[in-house]
């Protein structure tokens, strides 16, 4: 089910008065949806609904402006009844337990509420009216959108944000800047006992100030003591899954996040992924047994060393975010910086 433009139509024809509009405040938890119009514009709880930013199978994301302050945000809207109908079963303590997609979404919402870091997308408000079928999440607005987009036809990533680099991806200074910030965000998330489980270029967003923010915590998880820091289920995007996940064994999801960042870096440098197959069983076999091969020769030995370390198949030997942040290649290239558009107009 895709949400179309009409899903953002106001259910109310009431024109809100300016003095009432300006009195509204952003509430972290709001159980009352106020839909109205103001000068012909759609308003939800004081947020003017603007152009579409993205659309998925169960959510639509739009740019929005909080009218009392003029500040921009991203509004993610989902249909709760549809989410309730999407069910799956999993084994827990020897018993089969049913979960709905709405359950998963609310787990992600709970996790996002705990996040407060510059390199993690912040959740500003949850608008969840029990009497309404809609769930609205008000999030940071990242003007430049994602670091890279996946093109299914060419089986490659392309960036609309950063200049092209020597190996088909983006320039090294941009790779380093993105990765350094992503590592800081992942280090913070992991210290909270949370694993992301779907790190990839599409889920790294860039603000107007070139701050990289980790987004989409839809399959993230908070590890409990009884889990022993291990997971047994698969979650995320298949070409970014670690050899341990591909093997079907219990695995450390913290180390799996690092592997996914390694595949992300590979994509940033080469615009593709090292493992890809439409048949999942064959893809997993590649991930388990095939060595990582670089497209073409890499003249920069430090870059090769960094990629080799972050894409270490043995999870026990895979470096931590803190260790990777100290790598000489990363430090040098972060300092070099990257090409920014000249005479760029101020993004709004």
C-alpha cells in the first residue's frame, strides 16, 4: 500500500485562526490530532504539510514547517490499520509469538525517543491519536537527503550530494567525512545498547550544514542482558549483512553494524557493493565464502588498509567504531575536506 497525496488531506474544513495557530507548541507525545487549513494550506498540529520527500511501502515522508516558528521538519505518516494487518511470527523462549508491523514501528519509535546525538536523526514529536488511523512522526529535516541513492537498473549507487571520486563513487574527502560522522553516530547508538541493523548509504542523511545523520530505525533493537549481546534473527538489507548473519548462526549485531558500515564505505568509494545476487541463498554464499575484491587497482594503500580492516570477515577481529575513527587514512582525508557547490543558494 502506498500513501498518495490525498492521505495528507485535512479531514477538517475548519480554517484555523492565526492567533490560535501561533499558540500551538510541539509536544513530544501528542494524542490529539488537530487538522485544519490556514490560508488554503493543510495544517496538522501546527505543521504546514509541504512537498513529498520520499515514499515507501507503508509510509510517506513530507517536508513540513512548524508555523509558529517557521522551522522545517520531516513529517512521516503511516496508516496504523494497515500496519496491524502485516503480521509475522517468531520464536521466543520456545514459544511462537505474533508481531505486527505496527509493533515493530513502535519499537523503533521508542528507540528514537532515547536518541540525542548530532549524527542521529532526532524524533521531535509523535502524534498518535487513538481515535485516528494515522500515526505522524516529526523528525529532523535533512535538506540534502541521502548520501547516495541505489539504482536498481544499473545495480549501482549514485550521489546527488557529493562530487565524483576517482573510483566511480564520491571523492575521498567526502567518503571520510561521511564515514567519520557515521562512526560517531554508531558509537553513540551502541553505547545505549542499541543496534541499528540497516546501515547503508540510503539511511545516511545530510543536512544543509553537511552534518550526516543516521536515519530509519525501523529494524533496530535494544539488546537486553538475557540476549547476551547476541541476535539470531535477520534484519536489514541483504547485500549489507555480515558473514555471521549469512551463516545463519547467532551473531553479535554490534559487529554486524560495523560490517554494514564497511559495505557502505565500499559503496561510497566504488558506487557498488562487493556482493550481489538476486537469489538470497547464493548472495549469502558469496558473503560467507568469497573474499572482498576491489574494482580496479587502489593506489592508496592506507585506503586499502582501512577497507580491509572494516570488512574483516572474522567478527572477533573487526575493529570498533572508536578504533576506526583513529585510522590515519580517515583522519587525513577528513582534514582535506571535500568539494562544496560554489555560489550555493541558502537551502530552505
